[in-house]
C-alpha cells in the first residue's frame, strides 16, 4: 500500500534510469560480439613476407581487399581467399586453383568482379600472386 505522500511519478526516475542504462549496455554487448571477430592487422614482417609478397600485399590492399577477405574463408562481395591455392579448385567457379586460372580471373574479371588487365602490370600480377600464395 502507498503512503499518502507517495505517487507513481516519484518512482518514474528510477524506472527511467533502468532504460537509460540498458541501451548503452546493449550496445557494448553487441560491439563485444562483433569485435571478437576483428584481429589486429599483422605487419609484413610478422607474416614473414619477402619483398615481392609485400608488394603483392599492397596491390591486394588497393584492389582486392574491398571484396575479398584475405585471411578468412568468409567473403565480402566475393569469396574469402584464405588458402585459395591450398585447395585443388577455386571455391565459386570450380576452376583449377593455379596461377594461370587465377591470373585469368584477375586480368579478365568474372561475374561482378572487374578485370584489371588495363590496371595491373605483368609484374604487379606476379607480385599479387606471390602474396596470394601466402594466404
């Protein structure tokens, strides 16, 4: 039973505090769930990349990373490329996973992927393939 001087309005601030605190806590929990999947980017030295592979990584970062995760099989717009050359076949096309086929895809494009024949030099393509072999 309520005392004569109390009202439900006096309890409103306490209930409001619960709602006010719940929103930031929910956001922090959501961030923690997604942040667990994010790793610090390793340096070229930590990955043991030679100069050609480092140059290829730079090309990958500039042209490929926006659509392809390098160290995950989970993709963005295109498939993730972790272990791309460790498999006998490419994940989407079923083509052989070798330098010749991957070079063709990079140069000519495929489906939604643009071709880079006019953008990348033959040396750029060699560097990129050298890096992709480290994935």
